[in-house]
């Protein structure tokens, strides 16, 4: 199932990965999205990040915050959201809206 049919990514979006994922299986073989690519859900990039922050299956690359002397160096993370995870969260959000 494509996320396009679930209010997902805009039509015409490039669905191929830079690494040719044809031979990969599981989450590694599917399309991954940045938070910015999912903002068309009507949510800000910061809200998308918070929604997926602790969601199982999301790739999180970067370093945690750490102390350097008396200063705290803030963390910087890049996240990539697999299509199946985006669909799962989208279904959860839309099913909650219907039940209200």
C-alpha cells in the first residue's frame, strides 16, 4: 500500500532511493521520508518530529547532547521515517479523529 493513497506524499514524488533498494528486505528496502516531506499532512516539521521521535522503526542519526566544560552542546538528529511507519502513524491519527 502506498502512502500516496492515505493522504501521504504528493503525487509525482520520486519513490526511488539513492542506493537502489531493490535487493533489500524489510524496512531497509522501502521508501524513507524526512519530516519535511510529511508536512503536507497539515502539521509543522517540528510536530512531525515529535510524532515520530520514539516511534519504533524510525532511523535516528546524530549525537545526543553533551557537556563541554560548563556548556551544554545541544543534540542534532536527522530522522528518516519508513513508509510503513508513516502509514501506521497516519492510520492511528485518522482513526482517533473518527472515534471522537
